[in-house]
């Protein structure tokens, strides 16, 4: 009985202490948590302040830039519109003239190869001639819309192809004559002439014309 009374007494005496200890631990944990929350809120507030400072700084720079570079005037916008329309018209002209110029050069090549091979060349001769006439007609019609450099190259290329065509025609005419030494020499001259024009001058002009058209259309100059 005395032992039970002693245990009961000790429990009664320790229980308030245990409760007090538990309450103290809870209070300490609450303080720690509140401190952590305060620290987290302070960090969030600082991050927000920095973002706001950055935003205001960017807005200030934008305003300064706006004053330094005012919007384009109506005159400048109108000029850009005119330039775009001019470039579109010029590009459309090249899209029409280039296929015909290339067709002339290609058909002339077919004719010249037939001449050199001694094959019938009547049809290819007429095809090259008609291609030259059509190319010249299209060039004259589109001349106002082409850049001067491009127009000059087209003129020189058509002229070169026509000269090669005429030299090949003269070569064929000489073949029908008596094979004298004089005529043989002249035939060789005409053959070398159309070869040199087609493989040299005309080919170089084709390359330069392609580069000029590319610079005008893709470069936007």
C-alpha cells in the first residue's frame, strides 16, 4: 500500500512537469516555425522588390529609347511601301525574262551541237532563231522594270547568242560550197567563232546575269 501510494504521489508530482515540458517544446517549435516563415517572407519580398526594380529599369530604358528613336513618319512608311512595290515589280519582270533568255541559250546550244556533229540542223536552227526574237521582244517590253545592269547583261547575252547563231549559219552555208582551201579556212574561222562566243562570252554573261538577278531579288538592293 505504501508503495502504491508513493508511485501515485510521484506521478501526480511529475505530470505537471511533463505537461510543462511538452508545452515548452511546442512553444519552441512554434517560435522556430514562425521565424522560418518570417525569413521566407522576407526573402520573397526581397525577390519581388528586385523584380520590380528590374522592371522599372527596363521601362526607363524603353522610354529613353523611344525618345532617341522616334517612330517612323508617314513619309518613311510610304517610302517603304513604294520600295516594296518596286522590288516586287522588278522581281516579276525577271521571272518572265529569265526563262526566255535561258531557253534561247539552251536552244542555241542544241543547234550548235547539231552543226558540229554534221546532223540535220534545220529545226534547231529555226527554234533558236524564234527564241532570240521572242527574248528580244520580252526584253523590250520589260525594259522599264529592269535594273540597268541586268538589262545591259540581257542585251549583251542575246547579242552574243545571235552572233554565235549567225556564225553557225554561215558555217553551214560554206559547207555547201566547193571544198576549196579558201572556203575550208573560212569555215574553220566561222566554226571557231561560234564555239568561242558560245563557250566563252555567252557562258560568262549567263553567270553574271544570274548573279545580278540574285543580288537584285534576294539581296533587295
